[in-house]
C-alpha cells in the first residue's frame, strides 16, 4: 500500500439523532454571537473523539480491528455541560469531564496507538463535541469571546446533555468539495 492509500482516521463515538438535534439547537442559538466565517459542524459529523490516529494504512486498520475486537469495553454515559473556545484549534465546542469508563477506554486506546506507532496526542484528553470550526477571536476583544462562552455555559448548565455510548467507531476523515466528512469504517459494540 502506498502512502497515498493511507487514510486519516480517528476512533470515537457517534451521537444519537435526539442528541444531534439538541446540539443543532445550541448551534443555532450561538450562531449570531460568533464571526460569520465560522462554520457549524454538520449533524452527520457530530461525534466525541476518543483517539486521533492520523494517517493509517490498511494493515494498521486490520491490527486496530483485531485489537478492539478482543477488548472488553463497557457501555457508559458521558455528560457534556459547558461551552468552550479552543483558540489554537479555532473551535467552539461543548465539553465535560471524562467519566471513569471513558477514561479507561481512552487509556486503552492510547496504549494501542503507542503499540502501533500511530499519532500520540500531546494534550490531556478532554471529551468534547465540536460545534463550530474557524471561530476567530476578535483581536481587540477577548472579553467578547469570554462573554459568549460564559453565556453559553450558563445556558448549557441548565440542561447538561447526557450521551449514552453503546459502540466505538473507527472513522475516516475525508476531504470532499462540500467540506470534511467523517465516514464510519468499522464499529464495535460495547458490553
């Protein structure tokens, strides 16, 4: 397989239709408060990432499948409850504190990515769902972004969203003329 055949992949969790709708409602409420060039994440791309893998070969994907098929991973619920702005990534997201079950899965995936010599994150894991990309902070008004995230956080804290996670999915991040699409390559049910 040539390097051109490699796929940009990550492992994560899909979002139910009901929770997708709740997130779309939040996007609609926030849209008027951020720069017009910010791009809302499409409902079909809403997910919680567990591990970014980077470029992976077909052989890597087979090894991932073998390893994940042999793991005993449990179903869990994950709460996300406040809006955050990540300036380096230029995203506005909803995030929370990782549940014990999610931390366990992330730790196992970290070991797997080390074993396969795949991408290693340099950051502590923070469960989140990106709501907008290309969010710019007005250079003269960091306070404006702080105000938006505070108002949004207050709105979300009134109704934290609980995500019932029942399967783990390997996604391919594919660039298309319509923007990036996340395609499910393989899923594994959780116990």
